[in-house]
């Protein structure tokens, strides 16, 4: 596999050739966007690219930067990723390379990883169902090591991230609140899956294959802890 610096040099040369060949306008400014993009690591938004260009002394229209990023995707120099929070991010697209993503649902950090065994399993799965695999994208969502180290053992359900599996350990509030929660079928020791939680308004949980909708006030009265991972 070529060294990253060599790859970047080759891609800049290809960028010049393809963009000049198609006689695209404002080539010098577009090349400036390309150079700034190649200096970034990981995933960047169009807003971050605009900030980066300002730091480098360029004053380009935001729409021009977004259009150039779109063209870079069109010509195969960049890849556009849209994760479950709706944010659109761009990353380098090197020919012959593929990786998947792990996304922290708490801090939104994205970790790239490669696993040859996983790639083989995916190809075999496609063959088993009669598919000729052309491309694929895998995103794994969880909590990163840094966020795990900062995590509280006990927290109100209202603060639990979507996708979390938890155990109810305490019902707070007065007798009326506790009676209402128990009437919903929620009891100490129950395992709870957080289906939706946007941080405001209602959230949806799953308990014993049932969906239960809770307001934030009631969710704050349910104290939960992380279910130990026994897999």
C-alpha cells in the first residue's frame, strides 16, 4: 500500500488533470479546497472546511466550498458520509482502500477500523443470499473508551443515550409517581432498552417486547444502571 504522502501527491496530480480536462471554472480556488482537504485527518464537515480555508488565508464563498466538495465526491477524491444524527461529513477516498466506522453516541467521535475477517464474512453472506456484492458500509454505534471512563454507574433514565440497555434499580418520587410507573409495567430489576431519546420531550423505551412512552419528568424518576455485558 503506498505511503499516505505519496497517495496525496498522486491524487493532487489526478485532480489537476481531471478538473482541467473538464474545463471547470475557478480551478485555482478549487485546487485550494482540495489541498486544504488533503491536509485534514478523519471526517470533516463543510463548515469545518470553510474554517480551515479561512485559517489558511482564503476567503471563499461557503456555497463554492460546498460545491467543490460535491465535485470531489463526484470525481472520487472524497466520500460523503451521513451518520444517524443527520450530520454530513467528508473523508478522503483512496482507491483500493476500505474501512468501516464506530461512532460514539455520546461525544460523536468516529473511529475508523479495518477487519479482513469481517470483510470475508460480508462477502460470504452476500454469496449465501445470491448477491454479487458491489459495495457496503458498516457503522457500529456505542460508547467510546473515554466516555465510558466518565460514565456514572447510576443515572436517571432521562439521561440515557439511545441504544443503551439498562436495568431499573430505583423508583424515585412520591407514592403516586411510583404507582404510575408500576402501572406501566416498570419495576425494579426490569431490563430497559432506550429506543429513542433526543434529549428533550418524550422518550421511548422497550421492556419485555413492549414499547412504553415516557415524559421527561417521569423518566427522571427512574434510576437505572448499565446492564453488565456478559457476551
